[in-house]
């Protein structure tokens, strides 16, 4: 089945009625104009109508398609997924990793942690140990985090565990030094 038939898209034919765009932004009112300025205002109104129609056709494309064909339905699941991983050809780990043992990530993938789920929004960078992605916490939609995804290799895994231990130590040290500052103020 072709992609057009799958989305129930029917192109316009000669006998179809014209499409009427519902838009209230065509009104242009100018107070205190003279006769000379009225001609300029008519030209401005025509120019504004042209630009707003083009703007609405591009920004409200989905509603325009719906006006053309009432059976048209837009589904975000059908959007093509943009790959974040540079080399996204599946090679290792049953097709989940590329040839460099990096997890193949796409926009809107879901990463599941112990307590939270995260939606991948964009890539922030990549390096020797893996890649860093910008994610949205699905439990708290207003929280955005950066998640470091380590390559599927034993040496990188051990290095990541060492990095986690260092970060936990720094966090504990910062926590105690923060409260000791308040005790000295008393």
C-alpha cells in the first residue's frame, strides 16, 4: 500500500468545490486616513491577505489537508524518526548497536531507568565513551536532563562505573561542606 493511500490522502479534482480557509486575520483597520492614504491602505490590505494566506497554508498545513479531504488524519507516529547516532547502521547486539558498539538512538525513543522514563529529544554530543542526549522526564514533563549513554564495551563500562563513584563522592563532599558552612555561621 502506498504512503498516500495509507494516510487517506485524496488530491483535488476539477469538479471539487473550492477550499475556504477560515481566518480572521484579514481585517485591517486604519483610523484617520485621508483619500490619498485610502488607496495605499487597499494595497496594504491586498498584500496582507496574500502573505497571511501563504502563511496559513504553510503553518496550518494539516488543517488545510483536512479541509481538502475530511478523511485525512494526521498521526505523529507516522513521522519519520531522525537518528541521533551518527553511524546508525545496525551491526552488533542483535541490531541495537552500530559497528562501534554505540546504542542506535532516534528522536522520541524512550529510555527506561529505575524510577523514571525519559523521552529522547536531541543529541548533545558524542565522544570516546559514548554519546550524550537531551531527554525529557516523562514523570515530570517540565524537567529536562542530559543522559550519557555508554558504549557496549567492558572497558567503557568499567570507566563509567568509576565516573559514577567519583560523582557520588563529589556530591557527598559538596553536601557536607555546604552544611558545615551554615554551622560556622551560628
